[in-house]
C-alpha cells in the first residue's frame, strides 16, 4: 500500500509571471489521486487536470484486473485456454514487468494475483497458515509462465487459474502517462500523485524544484529528509498499518510471490527514478528482498536510488542518494 501522507509538497499558490498553480483531487483507482499544474489561468489549469483524470480512466480500462472488460481481465479469463491479443501499450507494459521480475529474481511478479488469499490483514487472523497451505498458495505464481508473442502481440498464461495483477506497476505507469500527455498538451510544469506514485516535470512558479519531505512512519511528527525532484519521480510503499504479528514476528501485507510468506524486516521503502513505473515496481521488489539485498540491487542500477526504513526504525540510504537531512 502506498501512503501519500508521507509527502509534504511545497506549493506556492501566489500569482507570478502571469501564471498560477492549479490543483485537483479525486478518488481514482480506489485510491487518492492528486494533480497539480502550473497554468496561465484557472480555466487552462482545470483543462489540464481533466485531461489527467481522463488518462487515468483510459489506462485503467486497459490494465485493471478489477474491470471485467479490460484487456488484462481478458488475459486472465483465458488462462490455460488461449493467447489473447492486446494493445501495444499493454503488451509492452507486461514485457517490462517481466524484465523487472528477472532483475529482482522474482521478488516482483505480476502473476502474484494467482496466489490463494490465505493471509488476512483485517484483524481476523488468529493463527498462521500451515506450511502446506502457504506452499500451495503460490503454485500458480511465476512470471516464467507468462508467454509473450511479440509478433502477434499476444499474452498467454500457461496454467488455468493464473492471473495477472498490475497494481505493483500500473499506478506508476499511469503517473508517467499523465506526465507525457500533459507535456504534449503544453503543460510545462506539474506534479502528479497517484496514491504515492509521484512524478514531476518543470519547476514551481518561483523557479524552485518541486520538493518532497519524508518522515519515518515510526515517528510521523518528524521530517528526516527532503528531496528536490527535477523531472523525476518517487514512490513510497509501506506496511506500517497492514500487518499481522505471530510469535513476536511482524508479517507485512506484501507477500513474497516466490514463497507465499509475507515480507519481513522493512516498514517503508522510497525509490527515486526518472520514471514512476520503475520506482513502483522496484519498491515492491525491495520490500521482498530485504534491506541488504535490496540496497545491493539498487546500487547496481544507474539512475535509481532509495531510502529504506527497517522495522527497528533505522534509516538506510543507497550509495548515491542526495538528500537534504533536517
């Protein structure tokens, strides 16, 4: 789950150089959505915001597994039956998702939706599932079972009962698409927040970069670092509200798709990248991989940095990150 509450946006709403900042909030994709743009006037700002919302809806109706008529739902409905032809952008997104699965050794896997829902994080669980139940829950999971045909632009899930869920990459993709479409319409500066998947372009009215401030979820009153975003993105994932505890061990709502066991050891991950899509998927992978392996992975990827907060409240930074600590 992503929590945009972790970000404080320094927005200047005063008129300057004939421009204004225009902001709009909505509930989209079942989550909070916020778009802020710099525009010549309120009318133009509202137009930009409405274009962004329409783009959210357009992409959602392609890739949401909750919408029965979406292309991804069609792929899921035909699992183990036949390949399904999809639009280029859907095919390309799934292809990129598989590349990140390979990069993270399966810690990120869009076929996670095939898992049996044996873990409950609503307070109803009184005991852990058995080892056999956990093992069985991931039998249909595995990005290796997603068969792509680049020539035909088809996606085929090898086993009946398999499902794709793009929640771990789709919101980031949508944030990127909003940025692209608004830039094409002449919007030279803005910041989009799709439930914690944040992308920016241009500068604020006063010439300063858009800036985010990050707090430790174990001490929400204190900002520990701020970060200027110049034509770049950030995504934060956290498990500080949705978890279960058994035998003194905290189990996250983020499940390792390779084992069926919840991720442990991390309560928050913030990933910085040029594209929100990448930050989104990598953040999920790091949660599963853990602090040491996650940092080692990030330190090998050019242009991607991260901040990890472990379950003891200790803050870990990737090697090239440049933050202003408070």
